[in-house]
C-alpha cells in the first residue's frame, strides 16, 4: 500500500485512471502507455481531466482529529462562578486556574501513547516564514511596544508563569477580542505549563497593517492578527470564530463540524442543485458586488445562484435562516474575499461540495495548506462569471472528480483543521515566537489578570453559551503534533510555480484556447 499511495502523491496524472492499486509491473506498463498518450496528444481529454483534479484520493492518512479517543481526557477543568452576582468573579479566588506546574513535572507525567505523534499539517511550516523578519534580530521590548505607532492595537496580552494578563487598548468589532482572548485561555488550560512566558500585541481588524515596504532596513513590530497578504508582515493567528461568533449565531468550530457532518450527509452531492452558490454581505467589498453580476436574475445563465444577506432581517430572527451548516444544498460553493480575508472560507470548504475560490492575495493561518485542483477550484477575479460557468460545467461533466474535490476540502476541515490542530498551531506559533524574545517578559504595568471566571461568569445569552460550549474540558496530556521543518527557498518557489502554472492553465482552458 505504501508504494501505491506514494504513486498517488508523485504520479498524479496517472493515478486518476488507475483508481485501485495494481501490481508494480502493470503500473510501469500503464505509466509507459500514458506517457505515450501524453506525448502524442498532450491535451487529450483524459489528461485534462486528471490535470484538473490533481489525482487526489482522499488525502494522506494522518488522523489528527480525536487521535487518542477518550484517552485524551486528562485532568478535568471546571468553571465555577460565584453563586451570587454580588460577588464579582476574580482570578485570585481558588476557582481560578491552578498555578502552572513546572514544565518538567508535566513532561514526566505525559502519557505514553500507542498512537505515534504525527507530524503537524504542512501549513504549520509557514510559522517559520511568518517569524522570519526577526530571525536574526530577535524581538525586543521596543519592537513589541512600537506596534501601536504603526497600527491599531486592540490588546496586549502576556502569559507569565502560566497566568494570563491583559491590557486592553480598545474594544474590537463585536466580540472578536473576547473570543480570541478566550481561545488563548483555553490553550493555556489545554497545555498547562507548556505555553512559555511571552507578550503579544493583537489587532482584531480585517486588513493587515504592517507594510513590508516600510521595514526594509529595520525589523517590523510583531503584530498578531487574523490575516495578511504578500505585502505585509503581520503574524497570522486563528480567528475568533473557532470559539464562536454569537452576533451571527455561528457556533464554535468543533460543534459546527459535527453539525455540518450530519447536514452534508443528508443530501447526496448528486442530488444537490447543479449550480454554484454564494450568500453573504455584498456591501463590504467591490469585488463582491461585482460577483452579483453573475446571478441568473441578470438574464444570463452563468451557473451561479447568488444571494445577498439581509443583515437587519437576519439579525432580527437570530440568523436562523443563514445557518452555514444548512447551506450544503448546492453542488458548488463560491468563496470570495471580504474587506480582506473572510472567516466564511472554512464553513464553505466543509460542505462536501467543491469550493470555487475567487483568487485572492489574502491568506490566513490555514489557507496556505490548500492546493488548487485538489481542495478547490480557482476562479479569476477579473472574469468571475465566465470562470464560474466553466467550473460548474466541468464539474457536472466530471462528477467523480468534482466529488473528490468536494471531499478533499471537507476532509481538510475535519482533520487538518480540527480543533486539536488549531490549538497545536497556536502552541507552536507562540513557542517559536517566545524563543525570539530578547528580554524576559514581565506583567505589563497596566495589565490585569484574566481567567475563565473573570471572562465568562458575568456574560449572558449566546455569548455565554458559546464561551461555555468552546471551553476546553480537560488538560491534554499527550504531545502536540511535531513541528515540521521550515521550507527551503526552493520548496517555496516550487509551490508558487506549481500554483501559478495551474491557474494559468485553467485560464487558458476557460478562454477556449484549448478545446
Ligand atoms: C449528529 O449525528 C449524530 C449521530 O446521528 C448525533 O448523535 C448527533 O447529536 C448529531 N449532532 C448534531 C450537532 O446534529
Ligand atoms: C439571484 O437570482 C435569484 C433567482 O432569480 C434571486 O432569487 C436572488 O434574489 C438574486 N440575487 C440577488 C443578489 O439579486
């Protein structure tokens, strides 16, 4: 089997035809035959089919999600709020997080597992890339503090001896900051004694702010946020919605994944509407308004069914009719950037329907792991309608390949992007970041200690529900996934070249230059 899956990885164009594992001898004969076919009619139909979907057969077999099953339960973590509201919940009470044990005593206790610790997903390798600007200079306190001169900073957060301290400079939009900070508290609880002393500056806005241009000769301020692009040096971190987005009734990611698994099984791919679906707020970006031109209501069939989110009406009924988990009724789902990246991507990807991704310069921490032709189909931003029409026609004509792409995207969300990996990403990122600190972080002068009690006890409604639902319920006494090596320059170049080539070839096809 090892040999066969090796072939799937390397000989992508061949593997599509073969499907099952043949003997080595037959493979060689078949591969030779294919080569002849490819050389003589280089754009033969079969080749097009295989080229377009990367011959992906369900992904590599690493199981990240729930790999220790019920064994993963370590020491239970509980939240105990004061019984009367007159008593404010404080972190100095005995209810707060236990003082963190020293890392060595934890390590001694760490469970021995029969399941080997897997290597982290490939997108973890970009952690090294994101921290590169400081690799030779390290990170000084001055650099950290200078972030506020260059960008809006919502909060400064320090972890000292396993306790978490917060200095809030300004509130973020809705509850982005609350759920982001909550996520960090959960990380500290999940891995007691493991998160090193550090302090970070965090901005919860959409567009990245630290321009590479400005910092050609001096190191940039390290600033954490949710996304970046090729021209910016912000450090990407998982967004708040992994712990919930109450304002739009989006559940914590773990619960969402369970629900969408159920929902997307209800309606088989073949029985879904054979069009590309998008629903969202078109007002936040020009390109979204431009997308609406492709709607069927404009008198031309571009194979798109597009809907504007009516925020006011939706808000009044609690976003019940925009439940992302119930939006798996179309064969194709469009993703398009908002003011920069959009949190919608992981929900769209989770549907078992191929994601048609309108090419965007913005990336977040996990999207760098997505491969065009394997996890999604690229759509040209300047020729959206034509691109969508082509993609849908192609998928409806090559249903097996289209379903494979849909499954690959979903599998990515269930495994690579499991909550286990989200926490491991945070742990590895913060650990690598802390290694670069050239000073010993201390509790910032104006910061106060925060803990689950101080954050959750006084909350009400959906905010409280989501905080409780996304609480880590016990320590995780196994090793996190193994941090992979940095990319070499050659590897990064090869990835970029391959992606470019793919996008170009799809474009050539859409333009009808190749029949
Ligand atoms: C999903 O389905 C399983 C099995 O049918 C069920 O136990 C579970 O409650 C469902 N979860 C959600 C969130 O719908
Ligand atoms: C797109 O077309 C559908 C079908 O005609 C219609 O229901 C929908 O409102 C249209 N969307 C927009 C944004 O106009």
